[in-house]
C-alpha cells in the first residue's frame, strides 16, 4: 500500500475524535480512557502492518515530549499555600515511601525469577513502581474534596520522584559506594536547581513583555530545549520543568520583595491561564497518540509463559499491599478510593524503553509491562465505580462539605474539571 498523506490525516483526525469520545465515556462510566486507546491501537495493528523498529523511536519521542508536558501540567496544579501544606506533605511522604519500598520489593521478585544483578533488577523495578499522573488526573475528575486533590498531588510527586530516581540510578552506575552516589545526587540537584530557578525567573519575566499573539509555545519550547540539553549533560532535567511550573503557579511565594516589580498583573494572569490551557490540550493530544502507538506495538509474544503472569501478579500484590499499609498509617482518611487509584502508564512505558542496552534483561518480556498496566487500570476502574456507587447510596446533609471551592483568582478548578 502506497503512502497517502490524506489517509494519514484521516486516521489522525479519527484518533483524536475517538479520544474525545473515550474521555466522555470515561467520565460517565469510570472506564479509563487509556484502556480504550490501547485496545484501539492494538486492534489497529491487525489492520495495518507496522515495523516494530519504526514504532519504538516514535513511542520514545512522543513519551519524552509527553513527559515534559505531563510534569508541567502536574506542577501547574500544585499551589503551595499553608492551607494545603498538610495535604501536600502527606502526599509527598506517601509517594516517596511507596516509590522506594515498592521498587525494592519488585526488584527482589525480578532478581529471583531472572537471576540478574541487583542493579538491573532496580532499573526494571522503578518504572513499575511509578503511578501515572497522565491517567490519574483525568480519571479522578468525578471525585470530590481532598480525595481528588490528594491523588492528583500524590501522582505528580510519584512521577517526578520516580523519573529522578531512575536517571540517578543510571547515572550512578560507575560510582563506588553510597557516599559517592549521595554526593553526586546532591551536586546534580543543586546545580540543576540553580540553573532552573535562574531560567524560570528569566522566562516568566520576559514572556510577560512579549506583545505578539503567537507566544505561548515559546516557554514550552525553551523548557523542552533545557530538558534535552540537560539530559545531554546528565543533569536532572526534570527539575527545570518542575521549577518553572511551581514558580508560575505560585508567584506570591517566588516573587517577593524587589522581585514583585517584575510582575505585570494582567499579563501574568493571562499567561498563567493560557499556559495551563495549552498544556492540558497538548498533554491530551500527546497522550492520545502515545497510547495508540503503544497499543500498536503490543505483541502476543510472552503470554504463553507462566513466569510472565507470576511476575506481573506478584508485582501488583506488592504495589497494593504496601500502598494499603502506607495509606492506613499516614492518612487513614484517604485509604478509599485512593488504595485502588495507582495505575501504571506513560511514565512506566517511557522509562522501560529508556533502559540502556547494556542493562537490559534478555528474558524480561514486555508482556509483564502490558499486564501490570492493564490490570492496575482495571483495579482503578473498579475502585472508582465502587466509590461512585457508595456516593449515590449516601444521603447528603447540609453540613457535609462536598466540594472545595477555589479562590476567585485561581483557575485551577475549572481546568481540572
């Protein structure tokens, strides 16, 4: 079949329309839209033949851009104020603890079944230990109050901390001893943070003064440039995105004293609102094509191996057991439905395909990855449906606080709905 640009345009347009439809279905049924996208891509692979070697670079490119946009989207939803300090603190502690204990737990399983070194086991375990904010943020839109905020904040921290840990581990492979690794991490984060803050202030101050109509992709292009350049120099590039998002959404915290003079209120508020909108729309578009391509890349190889199912189920058991314990001990009010909302997705796939060849495990089947992603999303679907049924059966009283109303100046709630 000859290449025809019009068929490509038709296919791309149909995929985007389907994705909007899947989102509408997800909001009514709590069936994750990502599952529908993956199934659509998988079904499409039977209709059109694709070379797997061609799909993987496409998947990595979409995933890398999606990573920047998703972390930016997540940080633009984090408002650092005293009222939410407790909630943010709990979410951070749980994300941090779960990332490490889940990683070590899954690493033990991988080491046992594949007889590999601890380092390779850790490299494979980290992607499986990261929650997907790309899936959680749109999926929890129907939740109310602190349940919704807690899961959005926790998933954002899980993404950010997980990605940083993954690349720290890879960059530390040649370092001897925990002291050398710790020093490397501190130096890396310190240098990256200084550069990130400097560029963050510079971008925000300058972009307010741009008068042309076409300006919103300028800061995003600068962030992608900084991210890619930082990766080449082995810096913690995600800190660039994290710092910019937090600075932009928390001007009262970062623009104090003499720095206030550099804020143009109307231009700043317009910039914040438009950046949030374009980030959400861009993340949606990239997620759509990423999961479609991922679905197309799935093969049935490996599903005839009993080890694949044992490893996947044991990984899930570790994930949810540790999650239940952490939630019960640290924030018992958020145990349900938070226990069920821990899907794996874009970040898991992206990091899995970022594992260097020299550290890859030959016998580790991608079917394990596929099973963990699908089953964790099905578990989330069950939890959200169960939660909605419980809400329907619970009569509301006037004294119940069923929503958190944002401050008048904050567009957060409208963008998250």
